[in-house]
C-alpha cells in the first residue's frame, strides 16, 4: 500500500469528504452530504495556521487528518469556523433533507447553531474563541497549542497503523509550526480512537461535558 501523505488542495476536498463520510457514517455532518462536507473542509485551507493532509490510493482518500495552531489568527474556534464555511451548503442540504432538522446531534447543538446563524448574518460578533482554546488550566504555561480537529481512516483499512501514521504526521507538522502542546476532543464511547491516541502518547486529561474527553500531549 502506498502511504504517501499529501497536502490537501481545493481539488482534493471531495475525495477527503468521501473518506470522512465513510469514517463517520452516522454523524450529522455526513448526513448533510458530500457537498456540505467538502465546503466545510475548505476552512482548513483558509489560513497558514491550519493543516489538512491525506493519503491518496488510486485517486481515493484512505485517510486524512486536519487541525490548526491556535495562534490567535482565527475569529472563531474550529467548529464555528467550519460551520461558517459550510453554512450555505448546509442550508441547501437541509432544504433537501428536512428530516435532518430532528437529528439528535442538531437538537443537542441548538444554541451553537443559533449563534452561528447570527454570526453568518453579521448580527453577532466573534468572541475570539480561537485564541487559546479552553480549558486554559490544561496548558498553564500557555505553550503554543495545536488542536487536532478531525481524523478518519477508511473503515476497511482500520488497524493497519494508518491512524497512527496520521497522528504522528499531525504532531510533526504542527510542531514545525511552533506548537508544543496538542489537544483534541474525543467521544468517551470512541474506544478505538482513544486507544489509537494513547498508543501515540496522548493522555485523557479532563472530561468535556458528559460525553467527551479532552486528550492532550506535550512535546518540548
Ligand atoms: C480512530 C482511527 C483514525 C484509528 O485508525 P487506525 O488506523 O485503526 O488506528 P491505529 O493506527 O492506531 O491502528 C493501530 C492498530 O494497527 C496495528 N498495525 C498493523 N500494522 C501496523 C503498522 N505498520 N504500524 C502501526 N500499527 C500497525 C497495530 O498493531 C494496532 O492494532 P491493535 O489495536 O490490535 O493493537 C479510526 O478508527 C477511524 O477512522 N475511526 C472513525 C473516525 C473517528 O472516530 N475518528 C476519531 C474522532 S476523535
């Protein structure tokens, strides 16, 4: 298997989105369809502090990873940033699939969605959440922090070391950009992902709400 890692360009986002949908088949974003997911992923190409890379096998994406260095250049955190990029295609996708308005993930994020509608309509200003991601107490020395936002491997290729390859690549790339503290959020039920991060030296640091953990790693 050729596991050459490539920087993503605009032209690659559809292939990456297809891999994302395969890796997260039940998520609300996946249900909104490939156009929405690829538009949302344009966020990763929107600044020098962001990374997105993938593994191309015969024109198909078999794994990808994206994130950002929290250097203060973003008006919003990653989720809001991506929501803003995918906003118009989300509206179209929802008009075509109105039943998704009752998707549990959407219902649980009602406040977040409403905030982003107001932001899109320019009725609400940024709160600069992208400067240093909470919780600040996890990174008391305020080392430059990188957030691993998304990672996925084609389900048929799990447990072959591709996830680890992508995690290490994320660390190397963001380390080269100055990051020394790394964080991510993972659902507590996602044992496979947690195992993969732990195998690569990440530690569960704190609970985030009732459903997720924040995992971190420091490299000096
Ligand atoms: C999380 C995810 C990316 C992990 O991908 P992965 O490729 O299966 O993960 P890993 O690289 O850690 O796999 C390691 C396994 O491959 C095995 N392996 C085989 N060849 C290997 C090699 N050359 N190098 C390293 N490990 C290898 C290891 O022994 C290990 O097996 P074990 O778990 O039985 O010990 C993947 O499960 C996924 O896409 N999940 C759905 C999306 C998701 O949940 N993303 C995370 C959201 S926070």
